[in-house]
């Protein structure tokens, strides 16, 4: 009886270890974990998703099989879309669960697997070569994909605030956006007025200096007689 209890404890410990081998990837650690030379499998899931819960044991079994194969270098991770909306937006996840394969920053989406072998063979048999990678704007590693991910994080963060706070922030932003061109226009007009005044103002030294060239010969003759 005692030996049975020890065996159960060991099995539970093994299960816990195997489950922990799947890396939790988040918005914060994604850039540090996923390097360009790395090969990854990422499972996008949600706690409320029934299909995700059915896939979980198959995904864990696939991770164990890969870790004991010649493809043990492949890293297996999971992304909770509820707590990591940036990655969900960045990878354009439209259904749950979604498993993606990443190699050399090329992203390919797996078909919904029926068995853990479907996941394993996608890597070991290099079935990913038969799938076109996401490219151009929809690549998670493109500039557009990064901006979409940032937008997803901001939307999630803003959704945690009350509606009145959001209305106040948006109103302030609109007022600023409308008033900014007016302020810039007024400032430009003031500068133009100052420049026009500087051009129109006469020079003090020339305004009050007697102009010899404009004096008539008759006037110069009178001044000469007065001096004599």
C-alpha cells in the first residue's frame, strides 16, 4: 500500500514536470524568448475555450514526444489570449485553439490536429515546408504586425477603465487635435506680422540725418553766406 502511494506521487510529479515543460509565452517575454534562429510551436488558447481544453493533453503529449526525439531543440509554448492580447493581435489569431510553427521568423499555422502525432509530424517530417508562411503585412515580425500587437495591448488596457474615463480622455484628445492647427496658425500669423513691422520700420540713423544730396543749390548758397 505504501509503495502504491509512492508510485502515485512519482507519477504526479512526472505529470507536473511534463506540464511545466510547456513555456508560457507572454506579451512581455516574447521578444526575449523567440529568437530568429529558434524553432517554436505556440498554442493560442483561452481558459473558457472548451476546444482548447480538449487539445491540451494532446499538446502536452506532443511536447513530450518532441523532447525525446531528435527534434528536442524545438521549443513548445502556449499563449493565453485573454492575458496577452498583444500577441493574439500580432499573430492575427481568429479562432481558438490555434497552433503556429515558427522557424527563422517565418510563421505557419497548423491545421486543427486530431492526434498528438499530427503535431509531431508537422515538425519531424517537416510538413511545415508544404505550408506557405505568413508574409508581408500579416507577418507577426513585420512592422505592421508589431504595431497591430501594440494596438491590441492598448485596447485591452483601455477596456479596463470606466466608460466615463475613456470619454474624458477621448474628448481631451479631440479638443487638442482641433485646437492644435489653430494655435499653430495664430503663431505663424504673429511671426509674419513681426517680420512685416521690421521691414516697414525706418532706420533711426537715416531718418533724422540731413540729406545733403536732396538740398537745392540755392539753399546751400544761403547757408554759405550766413557762415561768411
